[in-house]
C-alpha cells in the first residue's frame, strides 16, 4: 500500500487564500479534478494519496509536513 496522508484542511485553505490562488487552478496543477480538491478541503474525502499530497505541497510552495500528516498503516491480519 502506498503512503496516505490526511490534509490539514485549515492550513491548506489559509495558504490558498494568502496566495490568492483559484482552487480550480490548484486542482489542475495538483493533478486532480476540482471536485476532488473541494471534497478534500470539506473533509468529505479523509485521505489523500502520497503523490497527490506531494504535488499539492509543491503547487502551494509549502513543505508536505505543513499541509498534511501521514496516516498510520492498518494491520488487517486476523488473530
């Protein structure tokens, strides 16, 4: 399983606002549909794939650790 991240939604929104970026533009350069970005920022999608989180950080000119936290991997073994 690849890395998953949970976005720091308030921080991402703050950065987008402070840089006066359009959300459709951020979505396009992150490589996702604008609806996907909106769902991330509304908390309707709880995890983001690592490559998208990394690309979002690059688009926002932020460190990944500023905008997202890694999600712990689940161990689904039956005991």
